[in-house]
């Protein structure tokens, strides 16, 4: 600090002084943004009002939001919200992130307007592949016609904070939500002041201060969240109904990396509220509770069929803790097995055994009958189940381990079946293979189904839900013995089990399942369960997607 003093007035008892004071102050500490972004390579976010190209009447519209979030992005968003008036159009994000304070402002604007959000990219009609939102496709009023996509779309860094503003917020298994540490950038500025003092009886008293100049003196940054930044982030997440656990996810990745949040974790923390299925797309509005089956919207309400009479069921107790308290989980029938295929099996196709439904005492016998039809062929078993009878699960697991089969989790969808009945009887082949597709997203294996899953060699999962349950005291000895057979550490498993066996159970993410040994591999995001090939040159089914050995990717690699 330096200053010069000039005497302006001298008198018997007082003196008046002018002081020029140069100070270096950290200004702009509130300018928080995600580091590692190359601003020149990523244009600022802009907004386009897009109408769906994929329908003829009553077509959905959405706001396509793509690009880097900057300090003036909220003003641009405010402008387009004013343009749409009171219409509730979803905001579809594809962004590498940017200014955190701007993301907060955007999220609050979206929540106040009651809008939905989604992760997805937008392709406008007649635009080239390299410029999917080309200027030529945008009308003078800022609107366009096009469609959205999930595959490869992303919402990184500060973008999930804006995404959190949606009253409903969706992504898909093919899109990415990623977070990392916040970098606060401090701009140092050298400020010059002209200060006037009055000196009375030898004591100085400031009577005026005027800034006369400032000059940039450098810049510094920090990834440490100060008290003020932490309080702002915590308050914002609470306001949006998102768990504060997201802060831990953010701090686990440096600004130079991205922590990809698995779908199950994004759902658990509230970053997203639902996953889109394979036939849904970003920009679809959320279905109203009374939406008809033909409505163009996502998450159609489940229509309960009228119950005429309950069929007799086995008196054996079903240890299905997951189905007791979760109204959102679909109600299933006893597990059945379908021999599935996808593709042209005279040349190349994938084949798998779809195992879907509740595990009952007679399920092992059904599995044994299915395996007998395969002979020596080793097809993967793709599970989707709320759980069920624990002894039956033990028997199934031992049968699968003895046969040396692979296990995974997946939803099987048959052609021409409605969403609410994806395995409709009309599409099941009377003999031989049934054609269909399989997806990891929104699939689940809960309670005792996990015991069957851990029997596979290998056992692999994608972004599916895995649920744990604690055995009763009477079951514990058999439970531990089974774990020893499967090579899984029961003590490690016990540390993450729910408190009692009567709870719904605990949902864990694939990375936790990998650490516990329940699974030994993660399916890459761009592949699905059941990847085996058959054809004229294949004497038995091989794990060979794209004519190459499938890679079991550790979670650490997929989180970069």
C-alpha cells in the first residue's frame, strides 16, 4: 500500500489532507464457474423453440438449450420464457456447464415457471450432421422443427444445477449427467482512491473518499468451497428437492475430470426424477394422471386391471421385502422364462434367456426345464424381478453356477406389445425363439433376486437397480453358506444391508455391487445385457458383440 499526502489548508488548530491510496482487492469472488472449459471451443448457450418432426397433429414442443452457461444466459432464458407465455414446455439441456451463479438463476426461473427438464440433444430438420442446430433451419421468430435424441447427450458441471430446476427431470441410459468440483475465480484489481482528511489537534479524520482509477492485477482460483459457497449450494439443492449427497459427488472429481453419475444414483439423489424408456425421448411432456394410452408423453400411468378372483398361490412365505412398500414398482406374475433373440439368426443375432417375474417355490423347476432345452449352449440369463422365495433363489443360483452361465439385469420388450405389458402373450413364439429387445435402463433385480444374480460367471450389470435385503435369523446360516459357495464376502455385504429383513431393502448402485462382489463387471453405456452371437459359423453362443470380445469395464474407468 502506498499513499501521498498533500497539505491543502493550514491553520492554527487543524489541517486538511488529500491522500491517494492504492489498494489491491479481490473483486469478483462470486464469479463461480466450472474449471477446465475452453470458452472458445464452446459457444454460449442459446435457446430454440422446437416443434416435433415425428408427429402430424398435437405435436409436442420444447425449448432446446445447448451451449455453455454464461452470466447472461439467464437473461436469454427469461426472454424465451416471456415469449411462450404460460405454456409449460420442457427444457432439453445439452451443455458442458459454465457459470454456477447463472445456473442457480436458471433453475429458479424454470421451477417458478413450473417447467420440466430433460437431458438431450436436438437435431433440426435438414441440418447437416456436423451442425445439428444450423441457423438455416431456424425461422425468423426463433422457432424450428426437429427431433431430440438421448444417445451421447450430456449435462455436465453446472448444467445439472439448472436441470434440477425442473418440476420433473428426466434422462436416459444413453445420456450422461456429470458433476465435478466448483472452481471459484477471483479477479484481482488494483484500485486508486483520493482520500481527504481533516487533522484536528494532531488526529486524522477522513471526510471524503473517491475512486480515481482501477487496473487488473491478476487472477487466482480455488476449488475449496468456502462457507458462503457451501451455504449457497446446500440451500439451492434443498430448494430444488435434491439431496445434499450431490455435493459429495461433486467433490469426488477434480475440475479437470467429470464424475458421471449413474442413473440409479441420479434417481436416488433427485438429480433426475425418472428414466426415459427406449421408446420415449427428451422433450416428451410428463403424462397426466388420466392420460390415455395413445397420448404422446412419458411415464404413462399404470392402469390396474380389475381383479375378478385371486388365483390360489403357494402357501410358502415369500420374502419379497421390496414389493411391500414400493408402489412404483410394477406388479408382476410368477417368474417365467423366454428364449429370446434379436437380429437375423441365420447370419448373426443375440440370444438370451429372459427371466421376468416373482420368484416362487416352483421357479427352480421352470428354470431347470428351460436349461434342459439348451443342451450344452451357454446363453446369458437376463433377470428382472422384485424378488421372492429365498430358498428358491438359492436353488436357482446353484443351478446357474453349475451350468456356468452369465447373469445380468435387463428389461425384455417384445414387438407390438404395449408399454404396460412388454411381454404380451400375443408376441410370444409358440415354439423356438421369441424376437425382442433387451435394455438395462429402468430394469431392476431386488431382494432375493440379487442372490440369483450373484451366481453368474460372469455377472454383469448396466445402469439398473439392485436391491439388498437382510435374511431372518433362521435363514442366516443358509444365507452365509450360499455366499461362501458364490465367492462373495457375506460380512462385507452385511455392512450395507438394511436394518431388518422386513424393510423394502436398500437400493445400491452398480459401483457398490462391484465392490461387494455381487457383480464382477459393468456393461458399457452403449451396450445392453445378453450380448451373445449365433450364426452359421458359431457352434455355440459366444460373448461377441460387434464380432469382438465384450469388455467388462470397471466403474473407475466409466466415471472419468
